């Protein structure tokens, strides 16, 4: 269930690990208010790291994009699943190891940064295969990689995201390629990106922080990833999570804190209280009646979301069924 923090999150935690798409920007545009809220969190002493499962873009490219959007960032502030994948390889094989590359520029740069040697997929010297999304990956390389993995080459995948956002809509992500290689070879890769924990561990290692907080918009990657890494999390509702997904969240997908926007970094949080068959937050009270969520009262949008989440999750845990939300309207900010 949701937690409490008597002080603003930017004071209670010294590192915010911010997911990008859906948190800082959506597509190519900044989330309204995000730059100002991040600036205020930084001014309060909170470090901000920008983390992404996207292995195709180097940190410098991501940092430049963030800076253009009004969020000043250096390459050292950005941590990618490609870098986390390379950390797994270097820890096992050591520097200088030849690694078969199945991916794009971001993955190649990460290999070189880690003092690993990227080689072609069919290079017999390769001691591992590292894969990641790359728009120019050739099918002949995918086929060769599948055969080599089947025949025993150790495989690290940057992530297993089934979809990626593009300028022309949601498109298949690297997870689809992982699924194909696994179906053919019978081998599950070691995974670096969320919801696996290596990306979060690599972020703390690179950026520092004794009290990290994961901030994301996706339950199945950002929030579950935080649970897997043993760190607290803040879910913001500027990305993909909507009411139906929130009320259906299982235990490992439930955040520590919940806020409609990144403004949630700047304020204290009070967990909803259990009251007479429901949960109350601020001036709102939420309960499940005849299988449907009912909300009464008035107050802030954030408290509405918190009351709804607490009542819905308690109902799911008790009745083992997801509450209906048809007709429930989120109040205007």
C-alpha cells in the first residue's frame, strides 16, 4: 500500500532516478511543468539521474535532448540499459573481451566505454552476445545471433520492452526480438533493463546516492523494477498508466508514492487511512460497493488518486478481483 513521508520527497531521498518518456517528456515534447519541478528538486539538494531502457541512443544524445527541453543534463546524468548490460558483461568476462553486437550506436558506444571490444555477430572470437534495439539491425545478423545463442553463446539483452514510442505511433520494441530469439534457441537472456534491477544498480553506482527513489510512469517496468531493486518509488500519471491499469496493479507493481505530476517530488506524502470499509485521503473517501469503485468528497487531484488506489488494492487483495471503474471520472486539476 502507499507510504508516507513527513518531509518532501526531495528532502527524504537524495537521488531521483527519473524515467524519461512519460515522465520528463512525451515523444519529443517536455511534459508541462517537468523542467521547473526538476529544477526545484535539484535546488533542494536532490540529485537527478535520467534512466532509460532505450539502448539505441548514447547518453550524450539523450542529455542534449533534455537540455533542449529546458532540463540541463550532462552525459554523466544519463544511464541507459546498454550501459547496464555492459556492466554485466565486464563483471563476468573482464575488460578487453570481444562481444558480438546486435544493436545500434548506443550499444556500441557503451561497449567501448566499458573497455569491451564490439565484433560482428559471426565473429568466432566473441565471448558473449549483447542485444538492444537498433533501427538498422539486419535480419541476417538476427538469424546468426539466434543460432549462436542456441549453440551456447552467453546472451545479455538490454531490455525486454515489447513496444517503443515513435513519431508514427507505438511500434514493436526490442522485446519482440528477444521473444523470437528465445523461441528459436530455448535460451532466456540475462536482462539489464527494467524491470530487472541491473539498470537501477548501475545508476546508483554511476551517479551516487544513499537514498534513491525511482520515478516512473509504467507499473510493469518502472515500479516493478524499483521493487526488484529494493528501492522506493513514485508513480506519476503523465505517461501510460491510467485509472484501469492503476486499480488492477498487483503487489509488485504498486508504488510507494503516487502523484499526478512530478510536483509530487516537492511535497510531503500521507498514506490514505482505512475508514469504515474504504480509504480516505484529504477530503476524499473511496470504497468498493457491489464490485464498483465509489468516490465521495472533495479535495486535491493527488488525494483522489491515492484514495482510489488504496481502496482498489485493498479490494483486490481481499476479494481477488479487480474493482470496476466504469463511470468514475477523474476530477479536474
